[in-house]
């Protein structure tokens, strides 16, 4: 739906890239479009093909197949004209160390045909916007990673591109720099500049992108707004339960029983935590049936978690301790994740009651909102690769 403000400014159609001597495609049939004034995220793990895609879209690499149009220009046919439309902030620092920061900007602008006087005015304005004026004429070696990143973005903007590409823009930056960069990107979007950014830190960037394509092995797994992706794939909320089943109870059957509860879209077993004997300091040794009933009553009473996480319901006083297998330092414990449709607080009571009915002890409860990383795990599984 690239209709934010007219036709797409980036069109990628069945893009393929195979590096020489590689036996698989680094980019394997990617298609998407980006609208003017849209922030589009290309998210995926390391090696997914993000930088390769950006490399082709910005004319640094040639595609093996498919078609890319940026700002109305076919990138493969007329790379020079495409370069006038776009700017790129690469994953690795490629500032010219022989020049001062200000000279880097002026040089870049004049290279792109901006007249010298205008280039100097733009450089001054951008240095100011990115908080770099004070150090504009010092040696670039003294720049921190964050300053270098700001300078690379400022440099990219000196020729007023239609589309700005950023490859892992906030990788390893301090929080202040990240905030400044996200703020500047939003401002560019408001001016109608389209932004394509890649990252493997999906959750952080999810807050700034309008739409996101999740890639893995050079293929697009899904493409939508972050909200739709999270709602559609991971559920409205996640309820993680650490429980100790009654002796002889089958963990899978217990998990399945939770999955049958109304409002639970899916129940899955997570890897069991390997903590020090006795569990986390301040954690629970076990929640007996009485404690479970109390939890259920609390939940039924409408105790809503205030936003973030409701971690480890450690109401020590009300909870039976050391019951059966729970006293063995975590052995026999299960972690079960419930993907919920609707509010987690509403499900807490029934879930705890269902566990109590099987004489399972509840060790910890955690409510969270699903994130894009959860979506990614949903799509690709939990196995490390
Ligand atoms: N210059 C290159 N030559 C050969 N293979 C490459 C080259 N650059 C990247 N690759 C491979 O292509 C795949 C995608 O890499 P890349 O686009 O850098 O992924 P990402 O940016 O998502 O981490 C990886 O398997 C990587 O090893
Ligand atoms: Mg990369």
C-alpha cells in the first residue's frame, strides 16, 4: 500500500543476488515498495541479506536478477541518475579522514552538483541539526562512533535525496545518539523523504518504522505494519508461566490443557531456565493450591498489570513453599508461553486454576506485550542457526 503521498519511490521486484562462487542466493526473490514519506524497515538476523539488498538499491552492487527502481530511475540501467535520487549511510564508517567534518559535507554536496555556496550553507545547517557544529572543523579521528554516525547521516542529506538508505543505523550507539537519530528520521519523514533502514535490533526500530519487511535467507517472510504483524502473529499478549507439574503428570498434556483455555491462541513450551539451586533470589519455591487460589482470586478481581511487565508474582506470605519437586532447585520445572487473544490479566485466573486442578505448582508468572522479535521467532522457530 504505497499510497502515503503518491506513487512508490522505491520498487523492488523479484530481486536476486548471488555472489560469485556462492552456492545460494544472498537475496532470493525479494519484492517490496516504499512510498514517499514512509519509513520502511528491512529487519532480519545477521546474514539475512539486508546489506546486500541495500547495496543493490544504492548501486554499489549489481543484481543477479530482478528490477529495482528508485525515484523513478531503473537502478541497473542508469546508476548515475539513481544516485542523484538517493543517499546511503553504510553499515561501516566510510568518512574521509583526510577532510574535516565540514569538508566531508561540502565535498559530498558539490560532488552531487550542488554549487559551492549552497553546499556550504547546507553543511552549516546540517552540522547544526546533528549537533556537530562545535567540532565541525576539527580532525575526524577525534570523533566517537555516535558522532561519526551523525556525520554520515548529515553527509547523506547534503544533496537532498528522495530516498535515504540507512544500514544498521543505530548499531552499537549510545542512547542519546539513538534518540537524536530517530528524531531526525521522523523529521525527514515529515518532509516527505522516504527512508529505508535495516536492522537486526528489531524491537528498537519497530517504534519508528511505518512498515516492516522481515527477511531471512534473502527472502521476505512477511511485510506489514509492526502493529499488524505483532497482533496477527504473536497474539495480543504473552503470559509466561514457570510451573512444576505434579509427579507423573505429562508436561505436554499439561501444556495442551492450557492451550485449550478460552482466549489462549497457542501454548508452547520454552526452554527451561537453568538457574542456581533454589531459583532466583526472592523467587518462589512453589505456589501451593492455596496460593494458586489466591492468585486466581487476585486475577479475577481485575488486578491489571500497569503496562510493562508483571514479573514474578512473589507474594511470599501467601504462597506455599518447597512443595515436592519445586524444592529441587528448578528440576522438573516447565516454562510455558501462552499466546493470548485479549488481555493477559483476564487469563491469569483461569490459567492458574487449570494448573491447580492438575496439582501443578506455579513458580513464576510473567506478562508481556509481544514484540517484533517474538514475531520473528514465530516465523522461523527457536533453533539457533
Ligand atoms: N562480498 C560478499 N561475497 C560473498 N558473500 C557475501 C558477500 N557479502 C555478503 N555475503 C553473504 O551474503 C549473505 C547476506 O549477507 P548480508 O547482505 O551482509 O546480510 P545482512 O546485512 O543481513 O547481515 C551472507 O550469507 C553473507 O555471508
Ligand atoms: Mg548488514
